[in-house]
């Protein structure tokens, strides 16, 4: 087989390999099946040609050699690189969307620090690779191919913006989720007084099953386009967990991923106080609320309605005085 | 935390202090050492303060209600334990006579118990916190009785508390009029039957530990050794029999035949019995209050009103907060044993239907004006509007034969029926049951449904929940909402590291670390070290966080107790600063003529002092309520 025939056959082989996804690893038999009538020695020449033109990669899977094509664009890139740069590039490329820590990269390529830094700088300047920051370990230098989007593990998921926890965004989403769950739990707490709802309390019965489920909340968030970043059910679940820790919602007994708001949470947020508006109450309700107010004693759950009195400095009592005094 | 003042600010009326509520028929106790100097008071306060929070509060209470010498005696008994009067005088550097006088008052008020060993003449005195707790809660007790029963009943309870105990004959002797006597006896019978008063017997003046020891030793001596029974088994049997004897001893003389007598078909108390206030009954009322408050916070205002009725139905017959056996150290040894004992006690009460109630019982006891209509969404039916001023509701009309519509006048239409206050007995039982179902199905176990229409209150589980939710609220109000989130996350995770917590609470690592530090400093959570090297090097160790309820609650109890002591001593100290003026006001020639005889500036100071005292008492009551949750419940 002369050089021109090898070139032609190699291009043909490359074309056939390209029909499969780029990540596919071919074994020897599969390659032989792609080029009809070729022998093992012919196949060796073809693969050698593709390897020389940086259009193919070799890798080992167990004891077996596997072949993978490299895109033309990628191969053009590789051809412009030096041997060291290429080696570094290959390792970074293999790390995919997770990226590779500089320390591990160094141990793999085993190059001197100066040439290592020079290569990395050159690759960065040519926009072949980029340096990213891992949310878990912000001090680590992680390299990744320039055109790759870092994985969620690296970026920290939708809650991180530029590797920083976006607390404002989280708080906003939490408020929306809480409001949605609360409206499903307490139908009268957020609306104006209605004649068919008791202003003192109006709740669903114990066997009610129309509370907010995780999928309903997720759909609500995506339908209303509340977040620019797509939020999965897992993300919403973590918001719900934070709301549970805030004691604003709780899981419905005997149901999975179903939530209802807590009455204390509603009161803390300034809702559910229609009973304080005398205009909405009838005579019976006025008498009852007056009686309740008269009998009312201190409760720490009422803290949101408490006005801190002006205490003379000598009368101030600190809760931890026993250990501090 | 150190710089934050208590956020428990004044809202509820700060009254409830029984010294402000004297009844004319009982004279207040005289101060045993009226002219004690301020420096001495400060010294005594400091000594008691450093001893323990209990000592701080008990000595202040004794000082305010009985006198400074009684306060020193209390402090001595806390420091040294059981002592004879001579030893108390020697150790406290007081005269024997003054100690004996103080002890008489303290015993009368159930603040000290006494004990004589068989065959010996020495009388030993031991602290009895029950009497001091009655003094602490005195004002609240009277207000509670006044709210539930009325002024006359409150006066009786006040008299009993002030005197420590009252003999029925002596008390009835105070009233010359037969009708008044009849009325008072009726009230006494009622208060006794409802458990607010108890019969005082000689055994009540003796320390339960000593009573138990004597019974145990007597039973042991009467149980012969046998080759067939091991010593361990013998001791267990003796313990069991001694327990039965202890229960019998305290139940003795409390049967209806021993306490009541029938006079012309009228139930009366035996004239020779002595009555004392039953603190255990008030503690049950406090427990109910804590449950109702939680129900109000978790479910809603109307359901809480219904729940209040549920609690009142079983309150008296429910188990005491402190069973006699639990007051004897070592009798119920471990926490598991205690829990098993209390659970067994609770199930016995349920089995005997003492703490079981039905929907119909609740309906009967519901307060007037409790309008439950439209409170449950599944039971909302189309009814004419009944909200005040709902002018948009179309009026009801009837169609006439000629086809025109004729509006119905008020008095014929349904509107009138709904606008009138609903009579209490028209409450829909099914609607009440819906509310009970809400309580039974809530995350907090407010109620336990036994069978159709029958419910009970799971006291043990609920008390645990009450403490937990109140503790959460304390964290929230003192440490902030972010710390509250972290705290609840630690509780949920049982044991977790800072990174896991930060991920779960969606807060920055640095912020979470600082919040965890604050929570540890306040003993809200605890740190656990997991060593990763043989030398337990701190740098290699992993630190995890956990919340231990028992330790945190105990610590909180001590903090709050100390706060009570602080408020009480604040009152004493600012009064001491104006001692001359206050003494002047107490003079017979000045009393009642203050406006004529005092300068304007003095009147102003008096007014300020009164406001400050009332405000401090209000503050103490709020702290005391939190203390009740962790110290008594």
C-alpha cells in the first residue's frame, strides 16, 4: 500500500469512526470491521497515520488497546502545541468537566516547575485551558479545557455565583417557596377577609391532601421563570430543608416530599393577624378575642409582637449572667 | 450573647406578686431583722449568689417574705445539708434563739423539714424547696385561682399560702355569721375537691429521703434472709414492699371518709384537719398552660381554645409532675428507668380512663362566644355573609306571584340568625372533632386518639415537645434567626461537621463557623472531638457538633434561676437605696397622708420606685415562666 492509498484509507476510516459519538472507544476488531478487506498490518499503518496527524488517541482499557478519534479542530490545536504542552493538554482534557488539580497534574506529567508554568501560561493565553476555583477548596488551582462548563461539583450548583454562595438569591427563592407552601396551607391568611372564612382561624382539615409537593413547587418555580438558573427538584428540596430548619414549614405526616407551612412561621412573617382587626369580627368574636387578650400571659412564641421596654441599666438582666458575672 | 439584654420585654400586665395582694384578715409576717445594714445585705446576697442559682433565689425569697435571718438559715442548710439548730447557729454565726424563731416560721411555711432519729433527741433540719416555690409562685397562684373561680376562692388560697397551713376549725372561727361560714365551707370543699388544697399531715413536715430510709430499713429488718433467695433478690423485694408502704403512708388520712363529713346532707370538711396549698396541682395548671400556648403557636387560636378545654378536663387527674418515688435519690436510678416508670404511670391513668375525654365532654365545656363556623375549610358551606359590615352581601328576597322580588325584613331572614351571638350549646360536635383531629395529627403530639370520639393527652411526649419548641424560640430570640437555623440543623443531623451543616442550611462556611462558635459559647450545642491519630493531635482531629437536650436544658434552668435571683435582689437593692423614705412612708402618722406630709420630690421618687418594682416583678414573671418549662415540667 503506497502513501496515497494509506492516506485515502485512513481518511475513510476516520470518517466511519466519526459516525459514532466522539467519546466512543473502538477496539481492534471494530476497526477491522469498519474497513472491509483490510488486514491487521494494513490497519496498523492506517492507525499510525491517524496518530501522526493527531486525529486519533490511544488508550488502554484493562489489557486492551482502544482507539478514539480526535476532532479536526482539536487536532489542529494539538499540532500547534509543543510536546510538553500537548501532554499537559491531554491530561487536562481527560479530566473533563471536573477539572484537574495542579498538584495532581504535576505528578502526572512530571515536568519541571518552570516549564510546567510556561506551558500552562501558553495554553491559557491561547484559550485552550482555563483556571477555575473549586467551591469546596477555594485555594486549589484547578485547570479545565476552556470550552468546558465546570460541573456542579466544581461550581457548587445553582446557589453559587462566581464561586460565592449567592445568599440573596437563596433568600429570594426561599421566600417564594415559603409563600407558595403557605398559601396552600392557610387559605385565608394571605387574602383579604372573606365572609365564608373565619377571621380567627381558617385551616384545612386533618385529612387534607392538597398541600404543596416537591414537584408542584419545582413546576411553579420553572413556570413562573422565577430563577434564571434551572432549579432541579433536589435544589428545591434543599431550599425546603432550610425552611424546615427555620421552622417556617414542616413535612406533612405520612406523606413524602409534601410540605405545609407552620402557623408560627406565618405569624412571624406578619400574616394571619386578621383577628386583631375589630372591623372584621362579629360580636361573638370580639367578646372572645377580648377574653383571650385579658387572660393572655407571657409566651416566648409571641416575641414578634413584644415591644422592648426602656429598662434602666441597673435593672437589665443578661441571660448568661450566671456564667459571666 | 453577653451584650444582649433579655428580649423578654414587658407586654403582659406585670402584677402577680402575692405581697401586693394582702387580704385584711391575715397580718403579714414581721421581719426578723428589720434594721439590717445595706452592706450586710449585699454580703449575704453575694454569698448566696456564688453558692448556686437555687441558693440565690431561695435566700432572696426567704429574705423578702420571712426575713434576713431566715435567709441565712436557708443558705446554711443549702451549704451544709441536714443540720441541728445548734449547728446552724454556730455555722451561720447567729444566736440560737434567732435561728429557732426563724426555723419555726420556715417550718410553718413548708420551707424546712425536720427529722428525729429513733431513740435520739437531736432534731435535724433540712431544706424543703416546696414552701419556697409556693412563695415564688404565690402571686401567680392567686391570680390563677381568681380567674378560674373568683375573688373569694383566691382569698382563701392566699390565706393558706401566707400562713403555710390553716386548720378548718380555726379558719371557720374567723367568721361569726353563719351564712358566711356556710359559704366559706362550700368554697373550701370545692377547692379541696379540685385538688388546690391538700390535707397536711405530720409526715409532710418530714424529709422524704429520711422517711424512705426508715421505711426501707424497717422492711429490711422484717425480711429474714433465706438460703433459697439471693441477697439481690431480697433487696429488690424489700424495695418493692417499702415503696408500697411509702405510698400508703402518704395516702393515709386522705380518703373521703377521713376528710369529709356530712352535716344535714351537706358535705363539709372535718374541722380538725389542717389544709395546705397543693403546689403539685398548680404545676399541673402550668403544664396545661404551656401545652395550650404551644397549640396556639402551632395550630391556631380557635383550636388552642378547644385544647384548653381538653387540658382542663384531665388536668386534675393527670400524673403529678414530680412523683414521690422520683424525689428519693436512687429509688428510680437511671433515666431509662425513670422514663419507663413515668410511661407506666401514664398508661395506668389511660387504662383507668382518668385522662381520657370524649368530644361531647369538650363540647359541653366550650366557652361561650366560641364561634367555630368557617374555621375548617372542608366544613364551609354557602351561608349568608356574617362578617361585620359586609354590605356587599345581597339581601334575601322572595318572589311574589306577580313576578316581582320582595326583600325580606330583618328578623325574617337568615342574616339575623347569624348576626346574633351564637349560643354556646349550638356548637357543632363534628366541627369540634375536626379541630381535635387537627391536634391529633399535628407534628406535635397534642392529642392521642384512642377510639372514635375518645382522646387522651400524651403528657410525656408533649412535655418533651414543649421544651424543645420553647428552646428553639429562646435560641431564635437571643441568638438570631440564622443561628436558629443552624441550631435546628444540628438537632436534625444529630452529629455533623461544619461543612455539612453549612451545605444544609445554605449559608456561607465562615458564617456557619462563627454561628456554631456562638451556639457552643451559649451551651446550646456541644462539640465532639473525633481523633484521627494515636496522639489525638488537635490539628488532625475532626470536630463534630451535637445538641444534648438534658445538658442544655439543665444549663438553661440554672441560667434562668440565676436571672430570677438577680431580679429579686435588684428589687431589694433599689429599695435599700431609698430605705429612709420607705420607712418614713410606713410610719403610722404618715400612712394615708402621704400627699400632705411628703415633699413633691419624695412623692415622685415613691412613684418611680413603685413603677420600677412592678416592672421588675413583671420581668421576673417572664423569666420565671421560662424557668418553669425547664425546671418544673
